[in-house]
């Protein structure tokens, strides 16, 4: 993220009389990011989508980075926080599964998450919800921070891999064929790769089951530490 103070930490003074409105700019930014991705995002392209002059956007935001921060926080709001008496595991599974679905709808999220402070109101509310579930379970201090990092990194990394895979393999039949080719390649070289050939389950293309199992393994580790 370029140097300069984040939008979440600046006093921007009284709101201007809306012509476009910040809300409309943010909605258009999310649509543009969904269509083009973060790498192709520009204020010029955003202005064109809004049928406005590029400079007119700067009456509502200071920079492109402001727009990206606002767009990212906007989509975090899609992750629901349900008041519940469920166990901490159930709460985290629900929260992380929702996050995965949101990142499927907005594949640009993982790239932006790594480059800016998640200090908007939607992001902070969901972080508080997430941290509090683990804190109630008994984690504190560095262990709590590490557990949150392990879980969020797992989801971000898993979804990034999913999104890359599906952007290249656009048909289930093609996906299955590639997996079969890799498995045959390993089977033919069993002496060189015995563990991969027998246990890697390359042919398993069920991303949902794999995600759930991987998440359960991490949660098992957290639960063992609590015990």
C-alpha cells in the first residue's frame, strides 16, 4: 500500500453536498473490481463506469487507495454475524465458510487484504466477533493472535488457489481430465513418488469437502491446545 495515512485514520471534515455520493462510488468500485480485478482497477475506469469526470471523484475520496479501502470494507459487510449460543467451533466454521463464499463472489479480496489495514467498521466488527469466539474458548495473547492468523491465512490461501484454478479450468470435464492425467503420471512413477501416488488424492475435485476437512484439522489443533 502506498505511503500516506489510511482513510480510516483521517479526519476528513464535514461531508460535502452529494452529487455522485460516496456510496454510489463504492458500489461502482465493487462492480468494477468484480469485473476487472484489482490489477486493472483505475480511477479513470471507475469514472467511466459512473459516467463522470475522473477529477469529480476526488470531491468524495482522496485517492484510489481510499476507494479500495472502502470497497473492501463494503464487501466484508456481506459476512453475517448471527447472535448465537453455539460452540466456538460452530461459530468459526460458519464465519469462515461465509468468508469463503464472499471471496468467491469477489475474487479480488485476498490480494487487497494483504496490502492494507482492515480498519473499516465492517471489518472491525467481524474481527471482534471472530476474536471473541476464540477468547471465550480460552485463548489469550499470542496464542489467540496466532490462532486467528492460522485460520484466516488458511481461508485466504485456499480461496486464492480455488479462484486461480477455476479461472484457468472453466469446465468440470476439463478439470477431471487434468486430475486424471496427473494421477496417471504419478501411478506410472510409483517408485519415485509412492506417497503422492497412494495418498495425495489428486483425483478428488471436491473443493467443499477438502476445505471443510482442512479447517477441521486446524480447529482440532486449537482445541488440543485448549485442553
